[in-house]
């Protein structure tokens, strides 16, 4: 059967997964009466809850006798490591662009990777039925983007379609007949070349592993595109590392291929097809699986380096071990090492004490998703404030800079620019009207200045602003950046919080806890209205006397407490604070719970 391999790439929320839904439906991958979830490719819980794609996933459809392998990729910069690997498996890309927003930072990032590999994109202007859509302007911006990324003449001569993923149609003309996705399928068959690997079917077997998974029945599985030769279940092959060193020799227990949404066993894997092999025990992502006689490893795509690090430690608070079952540092280490093996954008290092681990990655969202997965698995952790990773070059200290694109209502542009270019040391690059009463601001800001900024940004723009960011490059260190302005309210007692005490504390600042919650000495229970930390007693009940006078009892009505999400909590804390994460709760605390110990440490540091 004829084969085409394509990846669908786009900025977050531009409609990739919804479009793949339509391609699956219209190619007959589902039965007429089959119950199918919306955004069927977002298969894990966190993807469904957040409405974003985190893991790249493959599927395949048949169209006019040709098998089209489709890879749905994440759109968020924090998960760019997934995209970089996937592009080496495909022969063409469909670049999806929102007709109202135009190309965004992640569009630029993924497109630059695709163009560097020599792939010729198909541009799909999606969501053309939105009221604010301007497909012609978006198309011009895509052309300018390609030109800025040094695309070849062949790549600049790209075909484009107008589409509505939710409406289920794609067409060559904006006012075309709009009957289904057939125009897109036909364009893929015409424009994307068949895999070059088909010509190497008679050579010894070679395949580069691009994603690692685990199946409860067959164990470890690796997916990739077969670069040469054929392989079937029962064959003995070996795995080579990037440097060509032999890792292991094993027998293939199963060969699977994507058929619609499921993976089905097939008789043999052939050059050019995207398949999954089982049977290995050590081989991992970026390794070459090959016939026993082959000695050279296939070149693997280099991955961009991590930009932030977070310390994962054991939970040593007085409430440790009550919610979770996995609390030992050995178990935490095993889980983090397993994550680093499957996710090439994450690196894990041990600390000297052995009960904490430094995890480096792309951004706060990537770290938040890893921590969220671990707490759902029953882990208890203490998490430090994210730190930016610096570099030394020729004696100069460099720090990562991010390109920030902000779409915001005109009236809020002043406060946004002031915050970014003032204390956060950013530089304005561009500012232009985006239509419909909005302004687009582009700035280059140090990664340090963006930690914890998202909450401020949402407050400053009344929740209407959209902020997108992407790693831009390295620049000389820009000096100190002030952290959080406010101090915090710290509990001085262990016990259960009392409504009367919290009611009296409300004038001191906003609360993070409600009444009848378990608290301990050194736990952060609220934000102080001033810039210093304050120790308070949230257990103090009302003094009762045996004489009651009418009018002395006031009803205690508490302001609802501020409940932070995991990412907000991690971005909020200061360097001397930790986030305690358990399966049931997220608490903020001081690193040193004892007030005397805190004073001693601040004197030692000061």
C-alpha cells in the first residue's frame, strides 16, 4: 500500500486535535454508531482537563487506497521536545494557523524546525468562520514568517487551504463548496512525497526510536519510522546508542501499527512505515534499533537545552504521609528517572544530601504537569521555586531570554508595558493594533522576569489578556530582578484553624486557608498587606464569659480564601519557601518551619 507520513503542527489552541477528529471521522475510521469523545487524540486526563495536547500521538487513516500516518503534536513551547523528535519521522507537515490570530510564537518555533529538515509545509488557515477572522492577512504573515526563517524557494511556494476544524470542512477557495475534508486529503496525496525509505526495503533493518511507551500486557514499546529493511515478530535485532555503542540484543515480541485509534499487530514492518516494536528491556528514545550486522547508529535530532530547574524533595512537614502512599526519596527518584527516560526535554540530577533532586526542563507548565501526574499517582513532594539555568561563555554570564507576544485590550497596554520593561528588565520589540480594540505587544524578557508574572498579568488585564512565550536566545545577565512584593502570614501554632481567628486576621491581608483546616507551625496561611512576613495565630478562639450582653456577638462571615492552582503556587513562592504537594492538597510553607531556625538562616545569608 502507498504511504504518506505527515505531522500536524500549530500554536497551542489553534485547532490541531479538533482537525484530526474530523480527518478520522471522514475517512471512515469509526463505525457509524461508535461512541467517540471530543478531541479523541487527547487521551490522558490532564490533556482533557486543560484542553491542551501534551504528548505527541500518531494515528492513521486510509484515503483512496493510500495509508496516511498522521502525528498530532503539542502546541505549547514547554513540550517542544516532543515536536523536535516527531518531525524526523515524517515527510511533510500541515501547518495550522488561526485565521484571526495569525502565526504565534509556537508556530515560529515548530516551523523553523520543520523548514530546517527540508520539509515542505501545507498551510491550513483554520477557524475562518470566526467573526474576527482575516485569512488573507494571516496568509501574508505566514509568508513573511517563512521568509524570515530562511525558507527555500520551494518551501515558500506552499499550497494553502481555508478550513474550519469544528465545521468539518477544508477548501481551496474561501467561498468554495465546503463539503468535508476531501480537499485536504487530496492535497496531502499530491503534495507530500512518499517516504524515500521505501527504496531501501532490501537493506538490513534500521529504525530510529522517537517515542517510548509502556503497555500493561507487552511491556516496554518503542515507536519510530523504519528507515531501511523489514522486521517481523521473532526476529533478533539489537539497539545502539547515539554514539554507536551496543545497548542490548533482543527478540521482537510484537510489531504493531496504527490503524485508526488503536494499535494492531501486523505481520511485518516495512521501510517507510511508522510502527511500534515490543521486546526490548533497556533501549530508549533516540536509540537505533537495527539488524545484528549493522554497526552505525542513525543521527538523532538535537534537542534544545532546558531553561529552568526545580528541586523535588521529600515532604518533611508535620502532615507528611497522611494523604500519599509514596513518600520515600528512593521511590521519588525512581519515578523521576523513569520520566527523564521517556521525556528527552527533562534532566534529573541528585543533590548531595540524597533526599532532593534537581529537575531541569523547558518551563513552569511542563514542571506543573509532571508534578500533577505524580500527585495523582500517590506521591507526596516538596517543591522549590523555579530557578533559571545560566550559562558561562568566554567569562560572560548568560541568561535565557523569551519572546513574549501579548494580545490585550487597548486600555491595559500601559500597565502591561510598564510591568514588563520596568522591574522585569524586558525590552519592547514591536507594538501594533490587532483590530477589534486590541493591541499586540512583542517584547524580549528574561525568563527570570516571567516567573510568577502570569498571575499579575491576568489581574492587570481583568482576565482578558492572552500571553504567549517562547525561548528566544541567550543574552548577558541583566542584573537582579525583584521577586514578590508582599510578605506572607505564617502560622505560629499546630492545630485546626478557627473561623473567629481568621475573621480577625482578615485586615492583615488575604487568606489562603478557610476554617477547620489542618495547619502547622511555619505554614503560610495568607498574604500580608505589607512587604514583611508576619507570624500569626489562626487558632485563637473567642474568649467566652458567663455574662452575655445583646449585640456583642457578631456573626463571623469569612471572605472566601484564595485557592491557588499548582502552577500558581510554584510561581508565587519565594526562595526560602516550598510548596507541599500531596494527592489531596497543595500547601505553602517556609523552608524552615521553626522561627528561630529561620532567623538563624537569614542572619547567615545576610
